[in-house]
C-alpha cells in the first residue's frame, strides 16, 4: 500500500540531524582532550623547571659568598633543561647583600625564574 502512514521508523532527515549532533559532540570532546593534555604537559614542564631552580638555589646557599656561582649538575633525565645563574650586588642598601637569580630553560625557552638574596 502506497499511502500507509502506520509504518514505524526514522526519516532520513532525523537520522542526518542525529549524526550531525553526535559529530559535533564528538569533536568537542576530542578538542577538550587535546587542550587538557597540553595543559598537563605545560604544568609538568613548569614544575620540573621549578624543582630544578629550587635545587640550584639550595646548592648556592651552601656555597661561600662569591661574585659568581656555577650550577650544580643536572640529573640525566632532565638533560634537556639548562640552568643560568645571575648574581648582582645590592649596592643601594648594603654591599654585603647579593641578589641571586636562577633561570631554568627548556630548549632555549625560559621555564622558571627564582630570585633570592644571599648575605656575606
């Protein structure tokens, strides 16, 4: 029978709309996973840089007062990181006070900067 309206099922338009909605939801979910994984990698990089800077600052605190300091060795698993140590006298207040800045970098990009003062 050609005019029978009692058939059950979905029309082509309903199926296409549901596929489009599922595709949009899936694309949003995949984008969120991508953003989340990038945020985790960035946080891990910053935390590693922070821990390396703290360990270098502790190493400097144990050293005698000096015009310059050499960095402690970096563990092999963090060989991609580099450490730069800058120091300058705070002559405006007292020549026995020194500002020490430890900068950790990963592939030439600054990751973390730690500043502290050392007294003679």
